C-alpha cells in the first residue's frame, strides 16, 4: 500500500537509484509492485536492495552466522523477484542488523538515492513497526521515504516456498 504522492516523489529528478530496505517482505508482491510503479514513472530506475542481518532467535539464542545466512537467502529471493519482474537491481547487500544503520552505511558508501523504500509486513507485531523504522528513517535522512506494507501471507518463512516457486531460487 503506497500513496500517489510518495510515488511522485520517488520518480523525482533527484536520481534514478532507489534504495530498498526490507527483510521479511523481500520478495512480496507488494514490494515488487511498488518498484514496478517507480520504474513506470522512471524508466531508468535502478534499485539497490539491502537486507539487514536481523538476529533470528530460536529460543533465547542465535548466532551472527545464522542471521547472515537468513538475510542472504532473503537477498537472493528478493533480487530474483525484482529481476523476474523486469526491474534492474544494481547491487544487493546484507547490512547491519539495524535497518536504520544499514541505510546509513550504504548512504555513506554509495551516496544519495532518489528514494528510500522501507518494506514491512502488515502485522502490528513485526519488530520494525515497534521500532518505528519508517519514522526514524524519515527524521534521520533528508530523502523521500516510501513505505510499502505487504500482507502477512507474503512475508517470512511461511511464504518462502511460494516465492521460490515463482522466482526459481531455492530457499536454504
């Protein structure tokens, strides 16, 4: 779910590079559709995909390696879904566990983007919503922020098999 105002800002002449930060919604139809709408308004649009290496707790513990592996799998699925939709993914990275710090790192390294796209599930229980990632990104960076909310059934591990069937990328 995105607004026309946000889409107009995303296609503004500030540049053709758009930064997508996501995790559980990396290959969701909602995110792919939002990127397509940007590309319709900006035919030279390129996307950078960043997946924060969010700790994936199973019980009370996790390892950094597990978090990276889950993020790397999400990265492959997301990149495949965007490219299958005919969108150009210039680069894709696993980033810092904090989505805000992951964005800061990529902005320092690669410079400005036309838009920061923050994609989250619709569930109010999702950690990024509790952390108010979208508002924090809007306050910290002087770039347009586009919020994409994906239906719960298009998010996380439960949808991995379906996404893998659509993209041809096998989950781990």
